[in-house]
C-alpha cells in the first residue's frame, strides 16, 4: 500500500513540532511519534529503539503493539540483527518480503512483529549523533517506494532531533531538581544538628532524587578496617542490620581501596558482593558506590541501588559525587566540633581539679601531689570521674563559707 499522500513534509514537521512542544514525558512523546509514523506509512507495527551509550547497546523503548514486559529489556549490541546493523552503519534497510530470511535478521520470540513479511529500518539522528532506530513492519509483502523510504527517513531525522531535545530538557530539569536538593542540603549542614541526623537526611534525599529503593552511607572504621552503615534509606529492616564489611575483600571496600566510584550492573553476579540473599530478597539489581574524601583520605562511601538494571549516567554520578563531598564536610565538621568540645571539657576539668587540689592543700595541710593522689584514688574507689569529686570538694567549701557567721 503506498504512503498516504495527504501528509506533506511541512504538515509532518508541524505535527512533530506540536508533539515535542506539548511537554510530554519521553515515553509518551515516543508513543505519539509512533502513532504518527503508523499513520503516514499505514503499517501494521512500529518499534523504536534508543541508544544506550554506556553499554553500547540499542534498547527497545516504545512500540505500537503492547509489549509492556519487553520495553526496556530487549537489547541489541551495535551491529547485532538488522536493527543493530542500521544503528552501526547509520543506513536504511528496506525489505519488502521474507524479512526473517535476511542474513542479518535476529528474531525475538516475544515480538510478533518478527513474523511479519516487510521490514523498513531507519536510523534516528539528532544533532549529528545516532539516537536510535525506528522499525516499520507490514504483515504482508510490501514494496517500499522511494517516496515512502524518503518520508520515513525524514520522519526519523525529525524524531531524532525531537528525542535529543526531550532528553536535554529532561536532563536539565533533573539537574535543576538536584541543584535545589543540594541547596536544601547545604542549609541543613549549617544547622546545629547531630551528625546521624545529617547523614540520614543525605541518604533520604539521594534515594528520592535517584528513585533508589536503598541508599546507604557507610563510614570507615580505621581500627577494625571495616565499613559500617551509619545511615540508610531502605525498604528492608534487614539491610540496616548488616554486619560491617571488611575493606580488604569486599566489593564496596574496593571503593575505599581505589578511591574511585564503581558501577555494578547486577550485584548478584558479583562474587565479592557479600549479601546476595539480602539483595535477592530486597529486589536489588544495579549499584553505584561513590567515595567520600577528607584531605585525600576516603572516610566512607555513598551506595545507591536500583531495582531494575540501570546504567548510571554522567550527571547522576556527578550529582552523587557532589553530595559525597557535602557529606564528607559534614562528617569532618562534626568530628572537629567533637574534638573541640572534648578539648574544652578537658580544660574545664583541669581548672576544676586544680581548684579542688588547692582547697584540699589548704584544709588538710598536704602537698599538691598528695592532693592529686587523694582525688585520683577516691575516684577509682568510688568509680566516679575525678571531675565529679573535684566539684564536690568545691561545693563543700562554698557551703562551709556560707555557714560561717559574718564578723
């Protein structure tokens, strides 16, 4: 059946522009564009694959026919199957009959489209880069005319540009949301909160922004050479009660040893992952672990899990790196504050003990050393801090003075 002549390129461009400017999500926009492709080609099915640059694959992302379970899961390497060949060579393939007989053809049993006779596959190009591939299927034999191929190629170019624009807008929106989250986090770090509360806030914020079922913050125990969970946002209480991880031979310990983020597509396939049963029970798949640094020393990690296999992109990794930096600052500030308070308490204790010794020397007629030993021995006997005993000596002296009659 020939291409419908009622759609000119100008009309097609106008409809694509309308779809793109309607603020639809990428998934909904793809469905609208597929509907347009089906209309102008009068085909029986249409599939759209998008490139996953990180894995060097093309992934099924949209379909005219219902393929809920297959969307996001059917993947092809560059050059694999006709679709992979079109992606790799950025060239059109038009097969009018017996498409499955082509030597490049790769069949998926779950795709009924693979049983159709005619197949037209066109690359989607946006900003000079390959974005994906659109496949047009006809059940019966179908001779693809030059006009039809040209029109679908034009549609592919416009779709490629539209998808690129949508991805950039989506990425910009995500970046804005994350910047807002970081601004909120910076405000929390300036508050006089306990460290545990700050780290818990960070774990929850990262989990929300990356749609992660589990996000944990683990700190290094230098003495034991272990990583210990200090905060976590998770759906399973079992995760919170995990035993510490040995830095030397654990998967996340590698982040501490190497000082570099790691991305694991499937933790269940990693021999070094220490809790496969918990991951299976909780439904965890991919992992991103990022180090937290203080003066070039790794003091812990932020760990983000996903339920579905996920390739973390650059802006997601950069976002977690920034958060890791903020978390490290919070930890360092809390430690410095703790050390400062400890030093202040020690100084105050020393002043109180010195005053108590002076009172004892005067009252008992003993040396400074004997006064100190008397306080220390009494502290050990009663199992009370020396500060408490010194306070008692000072208080007793002040009460004595108050009871003395005025001359």
